[in-house]
C-alpha cells in the first residue's frame, strides 16, 4: 500500500490457516497485532513465524500480543470484549470459524449452538465493544471473513451456512449504521481454501458420500468453480490489506467474493 499507516489490528482465529496467513502478512507490513485463538500452542507458532519472517524495509517490528480465548464461551468472550473497550483497536478481522457436517435431522443442537456462537455471536460482540472507540478516533475497519457459503448452500452444512449468511447481514447493518463515520464494514467471501478445516471437510465428505477424497476435491469442492483451484491465503490477505487502506474508504457494506467464478454461473 502506498498510503500506509500503522494500525492496531485484532485477528481472531489466528493459530492456523487463513487467520495465521493474514497475521503474517499484516505483521510483515508493520501493523501491530493482537491475536486470539483457542489453540494457545498454535498462537505461539504464529508469533514465532512472524518474528522469523523478513519485514518490509520501512516496517517497524513489534511482536504480536496473544490472548488465548475460547470465543464460544459467552463469559470468556464478554470479559475479553470488556478489556478491548479500553484499547485503541483500529481494525477487527473476524476470522475464527469451524465446521460440522451432518444432515439437518441428525445435526446435534450442541454443535449448532457452537457454530453460531463462534461465527455469528462473537463477531457481533466484538463489533459492539469496539465501535465506540472507532467512532471516537474517527477511524475503523471491520473485516469479516465470510465464505462462499454466505451466498450459496451445500448439503450437510446447515449451521455453517446459516451463520455465514447471518454474518453477511450483520455486516450490512453495521455498514449502514457507521456511514456517518470513517468506519467501513465489509465481508470477504472466499470459496474453498486448503486449510486444516477444509482438510477435515474433505475427510468427512468422503465418508458421508462414500467416495474418495480426490473425488470430493474435484467433483464437489472445485467442480462449481470455472478456475477449478483452491483460493490462496495470500489472495485473502491481500484483500484485507486493501480494505484497510485509505483507497478503500468508500467501500463499505460490500461482499468481496473470491470464488474462482463460482457465483458467475
């Protein structure tokens, strides 16, 4: 970014996958990070990778702060959000997520509640806590990591699809409510990224459909995509960086779809 400014950024779900990739990219640019995840050892590995990676010549280095957090626990999340309200967080990246695969009539209510707590309640609580500070400082960026399943549905993923659809609606409401401030709210919606969560989905879908994992990849996951390849974490991280920039100051309430052409059909 040519119009760079160092920001204080909160990234949830930063112990692996997309969250780790975003954290690595933002740290390389010189942003100051607060990273959360349930997986404390994964968080430490993310920090180690950040400390070891080369930085841009103009970027100041600061070791990220970490906060091991069970984002599905209302008590833990509310306590964390209360602490955040006293800190100068400029950017929230709501990335934490998980998956559970089962038909609607076999979907355990406990699993439904867990997915909703992590992917819908938690972003709402964090946004609610941090928006007053963003308004006071006259700058804020809320970037929600949605999914192709914010827009379309797949069998056996009722809770995930419902949560991601809900996140899209939440983002649009928050964008309307912050239109009078230098705050933007957007949702990045990638199709399949080869992360640990997707690896587990491949295994679960293979078992559910009685097919090979290779067939799950080629005939289920990549088949709707004209590009027929997984989305790269670097593509998502680059989109995050752009949405944080001054150049994106009038992009708000938008669904940024990175889907290899899936939804063009």
